[in-house]
C-alpha cells in the first residue's frame, strides 16, 4: 500500500509541475483540489481520521506546500527552457 501511495504522490506532483511548466494555473487548481480530496478520502476511510482533526489539517497543509513547490519548480524549469530557446543563435 505504501508503494501505491508513493506512486500516487509522484503522479500528483508531476501534474502540479506540468501545470507550472506550461503556466496553466487553472489546471493546477484542479489537480490540487483532486489531490486534496483523495487525501481526505484516504485519511477518512483508510486511517479513520476525522477530517477536521489537527493532524488531518496539518497533513493537508503539507500537501498544499508540496503542490506549491512542484508548481514553482515546474514554472522555473519552463522559464529556463523558454529563455534558452529564445537565445538560440540562428546560423546565417
């Protein structure tokens, strides 16, 4: 089960990074909301945690911070790639 959760986190972070790379912040919002809902479902059904308990809220805040970090890394990578492509020298 741990490997499934780790793979899900990796896919979710890739989705956040992809949205940042392409500067699609609406997509980022949808990916984050889907991930938070799945995280709430996992905590409620898998761990029997109350959704508004302090531990669950801290876990959700951590997930939001992971998502924002992935968005920032994707945005920065996209910015670097775009600036590299713009600085290409044309052979004449």
